[in-house]
C-alpha cells in the first residue's frame, strides 16, 4: 500500500504555488508600506506558552493541540502564532523599544480538528501584531490593513463585523446575564458548552455545534441578552474606533454576539467575512489582547492583531497561470545545450533544455508549454555560429548571430 499524506494535510503542488506566492508577495508589499516588519517564530513552542496564553477553556488547548514530550519537556506544534510573537517580543526585550512595534508573519499552524473546505489540520496563516498603542487608532489601522490586503488580492465582496468585549469589569455582569439566559436549556447543550458555562460562558457564543445554535434560536437568546454593558473607558474606546472607521470610509456592521475563539481578547474584536464562502465565511479575525503580554510575564502592554487563513484566501482567488520561462534550448547536442543553458542563466534568464535529447518536434512541443521562446541549436547552427530563435507566443522565427542574443 502506498503511503499518503496524513489526513488533514495537503501537498501544495507547483501549479498551485503561484497563488501562494501572489498572496505572500502582496502581503509583504502592503504591510511594509505601513512599517510592519516580518517575524518568523519556531513551529513548536513550550506547551505552557499556549496553555497560559491561549486559555485553558478554549477548544484549541483542550482538544486540538499536537503535543509531544522530548527529554521530559512538553512541546506543542503552534496552533496559532500570537502567543509565539508575544514570547519573542519579551524574550528579545523588544518591549523596551519605542512604540508602536509592528510585526507580520506567515507560516503553518497545527490543530487537530475535523478537516473541511478551506480548513486543514496543518493550515497556513498570515497575520499582523501591533504592540504599545492604547488608542483606538491602532485598532482602525489594523482593520484598514486587513481590508487593503484583501482588496489588493481582488476581494471586494466583504463585510466587516465589529464588537467590544470590554474589560474584565465590563464582562462580569454580562457573564451572569448570559448564564441566567442559558440556564433553562443548559442540560440540552453539548458537553463543551456545559463546561464553558462554568469556566467562561462567553465562549458558548462561539460554539460551532449546530444543535447548540438551534437551541440559541429556539430560546431566543439574542433578544434575552442585550450585550456587554461597557464601562466609560471601554465605551469611549469603542466609539473612537467607530469614528476612525467612518473617517477611513470602512463600512462595518456591529455584532454584539461576536466573540473570538481565544481567551486573551479584550475590548475590540472583529471579523471580515466573504459572501462567497458559504457558512464558513470568515476570512479574517482579530482583536485587542491588552492583557496577554502581562499574562506571559511582561509589563502591561496594549496590543492588537489579526490572522487570515491562506487556504481560505486561495479558495476565493482565481487560479493563476504559472509564469513561462524565458528560453527552451532545442538541440540534439547535449553538451552544447548544457553550455547555452548555463550561459543564459548566468545572464539572468530562466532557461531549460531537453535532458533526453528527443526529436526536435517533441522538444518544440514541450517548449511551447513552458517557455516564451525556443532557441534551436542544430548541427547547422553550431557549425555556422548562429541561433534560430522561435517566439512560441507568435510563432515568428528568426536567425540571429550568437553575439546578438544578449545585445
């Protein structure tokens, strides 16, 4: 039996990588304009980083992490990258720099969950993190950056949803209100929601179980729970965010039931949704995590960030045609072909030749699929010191002296 890629993983083949390069190159272009610097953190970290940072009431920590033991140390393949970026921010004393500190990242993440369209167990994210700015202008800039990035990819049919989770003080009353509304049908909810009810009832709103969501509708939960009553400081921050978004011409929808899947979020949370992905329509999610740096041993530091799944972005972008190489050398003289290909590459051109030295017709046929031009190097060309160059896009053919090729 042949060995296949593990369930929930996927090979990214050469014809697909063109889209990936487009997404990644666009990210670098857009983010660098806003002075975000790329950071690359390890793919695995100390397990305690995620238990403390992501939160022990999350599905990620409770069910989805790939954890292993080496030399009596527990290590985990990163399920998300914010905690790792914060760890690097502290470990290298970057928090001592004058704010704002702006990072962006790309790379694979790992979660053991049910594979579905646009979501794998090894998946890829592009994200940004911004440290040191308390004002809502930082929130607005991050949302603007996300929308500019998506529009640069050609995605325009988008909806920005925002909410404020407030601070810990704001949430205390809301959590109790939520528990009171849920109590009549608590025994009908899934096991996870019953656990969340005691540990972090806000997480119930993020349940993906269809039967739970039907119960929320049946018991009219949204009308029984009015939303978080924000304190003066949190309310002012939220109103500032909306005013910044208005100034930036970013249309948004307020969703008082919007929460994020991780425990570290405070105040602003947001999602950007595409209307072309069906039920799994979120392409970007993020928010503030003003307490995370402190939770992981650093000073109190306001921070905000977001992440996007590259697989979902790929699902929205038309497949791009792989770029053609500059030249294909057609010849039955392998030594001369190798020599010319090497020369072309040294001059900055992309070039290839036929390693099997097949008949010219077969070589031309292959060249037409992968190259812009063919350089025919037969016995007569070699003997008389010239090339026959065929434009494979127009079928025009010309004879040129060797010296003319690079002039």
